[in-house]
């Protein structure tokens, strides 16, 4: 297996991956998944053996780099792709002057996954698109 994490401007491909994971698999509404931030975001694409299998969206908000819309297709899970996307996002944020912290909203079942990558949960549990989440952060 060869895995590459690359920056992409192919927003349609990222949205297609997110549609499969969030809308079709997790039941998130299209209105909750699609917004106008894709045009201003950086997008990471996970490519395994030449096939796009996951993506993440990065937004810079002042001193905070926000990681969102992280998805990996079901058939590619368990191969470390999600961790590779998060690690690549952290590296990318570290390369941007002024960004001091990476932040994300984690689904509750994924808290341990992100803690293993150095993130710490803070604040209350909240509903995002019908799914319980908690904010997490990593000082860069």
C-alpha cells in the first residue's frame, strides 16, 4: 500500500468523499455538510494506491488552524489514513506564520483517536448535525 497526503484544489472530489461518509453513511443533511467555506479552505486528499480515499479541510482563523470535514471511506479505514491526514494538517499549520494552535470538533467516539495524536478535549459536548461532538486542541 502506498499512501500520499497531498494538497488539492479539487473541491468536487473532496465533496464527493464527504458525501459518501457524512451524508450517505452517517445521515448528515446536505444543508449541514455543504457550506461556502470550501472555496477559502486548504484541502488535503488521502490517496491510497492511486485512489482518493479520504480528505480533510483546513481553515485558518487568526492564530487557530481549524481541521474539519475529516473523512475516510469505509473500505480504507484501519490503515492509518485518518491519522496521516491529521498529522499532515498539523505540519501544514506549523508552516503558516502566526498559527499557534490546531483545533477540531471530534465526534465523541473519536476522542481517543485524537488524544493519541496529541489533542486535548475541552468544553462541553455539543450537537453538530445531529452527532455529539467535543472540541479538541493541540498547541503547535
